[in-house]
C-alpha cells in the first residue's frame, strides 16, 4: 500500500533551511565569542607586558642615573687623589709610595714584610760658623746672657726618619741579600740587622728578622729616579 505525504515539499525544504541557518548562526556566535575572548586575553597580556616594559624602562633610567653619579664621584675621587698625591709629593721630600716601592722591589724571592714602622728622631743641633768663631771670645754681656738666646741661634735641621722592618725569610741568606739590596739603594742608609730568629708558621720553619734603616738625609730624588723605581715596581707586579 503506498504512503501518501500531505506535507508540501516546499515546507520541508524551508524547515531544513531554517535549521541550517540556525546552526550556522550558532557556530558564528561561538566563533565570534572565541575571537572576542582571545582578543580580550591578548589585550590584557599586552597591557601587562606594557606595564612591565614601563617598569623596566624606569629602572633602566634610574640605573643610568646612578651609574652617571658613580662615574662623576669616581672622577672626583680620581681628581682628589691626584691632588693629594701632588700635595704629598710637594710636602714630602720622598713620597711614601716610592718608599714602599723601594722596600718591595728589593725583596729577594721568598722574603715578605710583615710590619713597617716609621719614626722621627731629632738631629743634634749644630752651631753656626759665627758661633764657632766667637766660642772662645765671650764678653761679659754674653756670659750673663740667657741660655735660650744661644739655643735660638743654632741652625734648624730636619729630623731623621727611621724605619723598622719586620718580615719572614726562608733562611739567613735571603735576609743578608735583602740587607745588601737596601744598603745599595738610593733611599736608605745605615741598614742594620737587629734580630733574627727561627719561627714556625703553619708547620713551616722561617727566619723572622727585624731591621732598622734610615732615610738618607737631604735626599732629593729626581723624576728619573722616581720613574725607575715605579717601573721596577710595575715589572715586579
């Protein structure tokens, strides 16, 4: 028996078309919603990255300012050090750096200094030639004069600068070599060994020595002498 369909074909096609359009519309809304969510997430990330970039830029600028200040302070310190070195060179007949360079340049192999002490000792007053001539010809007024007046006529002299060195050496041979090197330098004289004895440092035996020396009186170093000492120190370093 044949089935008779009373629904028109146009209605069926229209209904199927409406269902397809609804499905397409739902898919379009879902795609647009996904795009909107993705765009929002990207926008939030972009803002976060922009904020971090701004913070890093601010920190970088602050670091640049601090570096500039440090460079300025370093330049000022270098300038001050140069001025201090020049002042010390002008005030002192022999800069302390040159003295240290001389003491370290003459160290034999295996010898090291542990202590360096400096002291000043007044020189004995020397009578002027006028005093020498009139020493045996004192008048009555001179005999009654105060001793202070005679003292003021003595020629003023700079005090002696004495050094006391303490150090360690493998043996007495190195100590003797060090004494000979210091005695032959242009800066020092009267180099003498005061004490030398055996000591134990971390299970190793050394000779502990103590020396005394004096900076040469009326010493005047030339620029050539200073450059030679500094060059020798740089070569040693």
